[in-house]
C-alpha cells in the first residue's frame, strides 16, 4: 500500500508536469489550428534559462522567473517571425516549418551552452521530504510541482472563463473571422496566446530540470506525451488537458511500477517481468486508442 501511494503521488506529479506542457499546446492547437512541433523546444528554453540564471545568481526562484520570461519572449518572437506566415497554409507546411525550428533551437542552444548537460540545485526551502499520513516520506519538491500545477490549472480556468482575454480566446477558437470583423486585433491575440503557451512549457521545463539534467533535445520526448494528452483530453479544452494529463501520468507511472512485478507473480518463466515492462511502456498508447474508439474527439473535445 505504501508503494502504491508513493507511485500514485509520482503519477500525479508527472501528470501535472504534462499538464503544464499540454495546456499551452492545446491553446495553440485549439485557437490557432496550428500544429506546433517546436513546443518542446520552448520547454527546453525554459529549462536552460532557469539553469543558467540560477547558476549566475544563486537563486532558484529567479531562475523560475527567467524560465517564464525567456520562453514567453522566444514564443512571441517565433510567432511574429515564423508562425504568423503559416496560419493559412496547410498542415504539412506547418509541420515542416516547426520541425525546422526544432533544429534551429537545438543548434542555437548547443552553441550558447555547449553539449554538456546542466544541473539545477534545489533551494533548502524545497529540499528534503515531508511525512505524510501512514508514515510515508515524500519529497517536498514533488509536492510543490503538484501544487504549482493545481494553481496554474485554476488560473487558466479563471483566465479562459472569467476574463475579457479569455472571451476573445474562446471566440477566436469558434470563429476567428467574426471576431476580427468586430475589431479584435487577431494578430495580437495570437501572439499573446502563443507566448502564454510558451511560458507554460518553459515553466514545465524549469521544474523538471531539477529532477533530471537539463540538456539539448530534452523537450521532444515530452512533446510526444503532450500530444497524447491533448488527443485523450480533446483539442482546445483546458479541462481535457488536465484530465488527460492526470490519466497519462497515473497510467504510465503505476503501470511501470506495478506491472512487471504482477507479471512475475502470475506468469511462469524468466521473461515474465520483461513482458510486464513492455506492456507498461505501451499502456498510455493503449489508453489513447481506447479513448479514440469511444470518443474520437477526445474526452472533452467538441465533435467536428
């Protein structure tokens, strides 16, 4: 039971990190109709900005601020210089252009910071573990990631549903030509949405950079999972991104923690644990396939 609770918390933390990544991606995808493969590069930009500023100033919290600012500025520049020319092009052009941006960001980051990974050190206030009910000790920083994800989710729900900007974002998702005809500066709106999504990706990169090393190319594996999340949750839905991220996080972590041992108990042979590990690595894609069979638009997506 202690192992299950610990792994469930790990899955919740992983899911919240995926939500930060997927929330920005689903905003861009839902509002702009843009396939942005470079979203993982903005995740990497946030991680490197946090690591560099934290090393230069000795303050992890200044590094977090730097990750938000650097990723948002990079996202705004990318939107103005490159993405703005792709809105009326087909998806193949968008894929090719944003894939080229991955190469630009990767080589640019390698040129600035080198090929060796960087490491982030947690401040003392976030280090150590806390005692949870049942005698379980759990890392404080992982609980902080869960809390940050929850705060961001509440903030996004408020922004989308209770603010003028949120009304424009939802209107832009429904009918961009109509809100442009009503006098809304659609180009400025798109830049704001893209920068907001980039900032969330940068924050996710900075938080994960304290758990693993910060290195070139770290965003692409997470980008694949973020696409899985928004396919499960539904394109353009923040609620769907949250539910989808939690489902993916819990399924992935609990599957990898429990399935190998379960197969070793019920199957005879030395390959039982290997079979369990292989199945565990496929669970999130099996989950995605099952959701698409039942609801092709995702759990909270709108039927087209």
